[in-house]
C-alpha cells in the first residue's frame, strides 16, 4: 500500500513538472518591454553645482588699531551706509585734536607774522631819526665853518700882534694872549672837524635804518610763505586724520545680509584683517564644474534645471535657470575616485520666477545643488528607453525588437540621447516593442513573454520650461 502511494506521488510530480515546462515553452522568456513612441527628447549635461554670489563685500580693517566688539550676527540684514564695525575712537580723537592744534597754531603764527604795525612804526621813526641826524650834521658843519673863521681870525690877530710887538707897540703879554687865543681856536676847530666827521658817519649809519626795517618786513613776508607751506602740510595731516577717523566707522556698501563674521570681540588687529563678509542673496547664482568634453556642447543661454535636496525638488520638477557664463580656461580636478579630470566652470542664473522658490527654501551661499543643462532638444522624435540600447561587437547600437512574440536583434541609428531616453533615427518604426535591459543570455529568435512598461517618461526640463 505504501509503495503504491509513493509511486503515485512521483507520477503526479512528474506530470506537474512536465506541465510547467510545457507552459513555459509556450509562454516564452519573461522580459520587460516598452513601445517606441514619438515625443520630445532632450540631450543634457547633468552635474553637481553649488550656489554662490557674483560679488561679496569684505569689511576689513583700514589700518592697524583696536576694533570694538561687533554685535552683528551671520544672516542679519544690513542696509547700505549702516555702520557695521567701528575702530576704537579714543586714540583717533586724540590724534585729531593734536593735528587740529598744530593747524590752529600755524594759522595764529601767520596772523602774527602778517602784523607789521611795530615795523611800520619803527620805519617811520627811523625816517624821522635820519632827518634829525641830517640836521645835526648840518649844524656840525656850520660849527666847523664858524670855528674855521675864528681860527683864521686868531691866526691873523697873532700875526698883527707879533708885528706890533716887534715895533714896541704891544707888550709881551699881548703877544702871549694872542698866541693862547690862536691855540684855543685851533683846538676848537679840530674838535669841530671831528664832531662834524662823527656826525656824518652816524648819519650814514642812520640812513641804513629805514632800509633795514623794510628788509625785515620783506623777510617776514618770506617767513609767511614758509608758514603757509607748513600750514598746508599740517592741514593735509589733519585731513588724513579725519579720513582715518571716518574710515574707522566702517559702513555696509550695499543692502544685504552678513555672510561671515570672523571677528567678534574687541581686540587689536592689523590693517587688512577681514571683519565681516556681506552679500546680496537676491543675486544668488549657481556655479558648476563641467567636464571639458561635455562643456563644448554647452552654450550661453541654454536652459537649465536646478534641483536637489537643497532645492527641495527632485529631477523633473526643479526650478529653471539659464547658462550665463562659460569660463574660457579649464582646470584640473581630482574626482572622488582619484581620477584626474579637466573641468570648466559654468555660471548659471536662476530664472526670474525661481526667486520665490529660493526665498521659500532660504537658500544660502555654497549650498550643494544639481544642475541639468539642456544642450539640444527635438520634438516629435521616435524614442525608446535608454536601457533598451546596447553595443554590438562591431560597436553598432542594437536593440531587441519583439516581433511575433520573439526577440529579434535589430541594429539602429540613434540621435539625441540622455540617461533615460534615446532618439531612434533608423531601424525601428512607431509602436515597435523593444526589450528593456535585455539579459546577456537572450538570443535572436528567442520566444519572449513581454511585460509592457508605461513609457514615455522624462527627467528633463518639461516641468521648468
């Protein structure tokens, strides 16, 4: 009884296996497939990028000094002209007061030097003194002439008395008196001559006094010129101090937000130290490093989709942008796998309508995003999923087309291509069915059982154009 049951079990199992094998041979190889359909296809370059600002404004120390504590925080808005940092003002105030005092002192010296009241009075007094000395010299000369006359008389009288004495008409006493008178007159005359000469010498010296006063006044004019030059130098120094004081109050050049604040507490800093970095987030743009072999297809004005976690949008629903600038020179970059690559920077601007999305996401600087740059587009093209294509041994593009429930190896020509969709320019017709991701063991003529996948699907800029 047990042997009969075991034999019956094996017979039933063999029948089930044979039925399954027969069913499988009639149904064919199970594959995923999709129709070749007409639609739009884009060719694009997809790469990582980061947000940036075309221009940032760095507030730096204008000169060495002590900076006051900065109370602004990162992300805080500022307005153009707002004081965002300040150098300690005490030293600058003392320096300004000192420079102002020097200027005031030099102005006072100029006023004092220009005042020639005393000199003019001295000049007038010198003129009057010259006139007085001239009158004195005239009197001395007159006295000398008078003395000459008296001396001449005394000499004549002595000769007359001497003759009379010889004749006995005059006594010896008369002769002696006449001789004494002659000697006295001669001494007086010599004294008058000396006085007249002394007065003439004094007059010559006195006549130099007005000229000396005038020369002194002229010299004061030269001194005024020197003082004016010194004043100009002092005023330039004062202006420099005032400029330093003004620069010590550092103002924001634009309406924007604080991006960085490397300095917070009060401390002494050298000239050029960065205190704050300010930027305008409404000028936010994207910078991407594109492979040099891909960037040759990119043009200024090309449509771009910007997406990624930072944007809060997946591919196909990102925000729109356009290529604004392509740098003329490339650079070497090492990939995450250690491969040396030549890349070129490409700057992308957000479309006008995308600014609201940026504000909603509070997107900042150096945020990581992805960009998809559309380099070419075509409408009403015959397309198949990119996964249906593979290369033959000769390098031709091929697909497995399903015809009469069998997989037929078909060589095709392709046009535009992206990661998901490929344009077929020859080899397939509308509504042909192709095998998706064909197994390497699938052969030409193999019977297949297709599971059709909904197609087309896209990941380009359909949602952003």
